[in-house]
C-alpha cells in the first residue's frame, strides 16, 4: 500500500493548521482498513519528520507546531485502545530540552505519545539545566529522564546531565533517554553524551521508557 499521499495530506494539514481536515483524513484512512499502528508509523511519523526538518530550519511557526502536536494527539487517541488512553499507569517520567536548546516540537510530540500510553509526564520545557532534570526526577520519583536536542552543539550539553547523574550517585538508578534529529544522523552521539538509549521516532518511546525503567529497578526487561 502506498501511504505517501496520505502522509503528504497529513503534513499539509499540519502546515495549514487545519485540524478538522486532519480529523477527516484520519477517519478516511481507518475506514479503508489501515491498522492503527501502521497509521502511526507509516503516516504520522513521516509527516512529523518533515515538519521537524522545517522546524530545524526555523521555517515553521509556533502556531503550526502547536496544531501539529494537537493533530498528533488526535491520531494517537484514535489509534491507542480506549482502555490504555483512559487508564494511565501513573508512572512518572521527566522530559525536557537540554540547556540552550529551544526546538520544542520533538519533545512535545514525545510527551503526547507518552501521555497516550499512560505515563505521568513532567515536561520541563526548553533550555533546561541538568540540575532541574535531576531535582524533578527525585521529587516525583521518576526512574527515567528524557533529554532532547535538535543540533549537535546543544546535544553535547546532555553530557553535563550524565555527569551530574553520576556525581549524585544515581548511575543505574536514574536512566537517561536522549532524543532529537541529531541522534538519528549520528547514532554514535548517544554514547558520547552518556545516553542509556534512544529511538528514531516518537512511536517507539513508550517501549524505550519501559525498558529503561525496568533496568533502573532491576526488573526483567518488558
């Protein structure tokens, strides 16, 4: 099945801030028999990747990214089984853009995915210093923090977060997930900044967080 035209239409709805058109498109796609998980991986993800590239070049507005996040949320709530969308497991996780990074789209989409999967998301926003990540994780009892960065120059600041986690004796007990376009271009950067894991797109973030949480608690991998 050629899903590119649908991904293009969803992307256009995001760019045009047309949430109702996106909703109609989603229903049309589902009516044609597409599995919900394919709608996420084959249509939503490609549209978000395109939008993210434009965001990285400062070619989209805050209004467009806001509506894109709402459209992504609509897709997830339509695709995720009702019992998962309405019965959170109340497990805390902390996310934010590392200090000096202001490219919020990817982080916001990750937050949508995690909330739809039942996580209690504490989103610290942009330009977050390492101390704030760690302090918030300890405050809410999170076993995983997720640091996002768009460019290599800001991604290197995540190393400060890794060093702080280790300096506070939390190595192994507080896991560090990293994300952002630069980690797809340079997978070796994950180890360089001290990350415990990453995923190429937001649809895999729930599984990543579960795995890292299990490792932090010494439980069998899910």
